[in-house]
C-alpha cells in the first residue's frame, strides 16, 4: 500500500471536511507539451484540487525503454509544479498508480481518451466508491514521442 506523507494526509482531510472534490491524473510527463496542458487544465476544471501522480525515472524506464525519460523526475516535478492547474504532485515508483489511487481515493480519475473503457488503471476502484472516470480528448499529433522524433529528424538534417 502506498504511504502518503502526513502533510498530504492532513490536506486531504481538510479538503474532504470542506466538501471539496479531489481529482487525480497521472503520467510520465517527460517533455511537457500542449496536450499535457490541455489534460491538466480539463482535469482541474472537474474538481477543486488536482493531484498529479508522476512516474519515477525507474518506472518510466520500465514502461518506455532505456532511453527514457529525457528529463529526470526532479526536473519533470519542477515543471509540473509550476503549472497553475496542479495543486499537488506525488512521485510513485510502481509501473501503475493503483496503490496511489487507493491511498488517495479521488472523486474523479482523469486520463486521455486514448484509453478505452476498462483500460484505465484504478477505474474499477474509483467507481466502486462512487467516484467517476473522465477521458479527456487528446490533441492530435501532440505526444512526447512525436516531439522526440521531430527533434531527431531535424538533427539528422543538420
């Protein structure tokens, strides 16, 4: 089970006592692009407090390959924390955010529309406690992988 630090536990208690809606999303967020900003903006609009789960460097390597992440977790954390839609950020080591989701018990779980019904980690659990799952439409052609490919192509042209 994921262990939240005491500051986050206290903040969650305060939010719940005040009747606030907790929203959660997660990802690698390796090179921030317009699609990430759209996801975060729309996620934040679904509630009162947005927590972002960030895959650790080791987790990203297992999921994306040895050449990733491009930016280490501290740099990715710093960039995400500077985005106004993000209220809290938690780095997790696991390949999926399931343990973190179970610890947070968000009211809303948000992922991109590239995930189909039943494919989102934590979907069953969030709906079991009365929460909802929202899929945000992607911006066509916006992805970290496409940015890496564009950079590689331009370097090759030089």
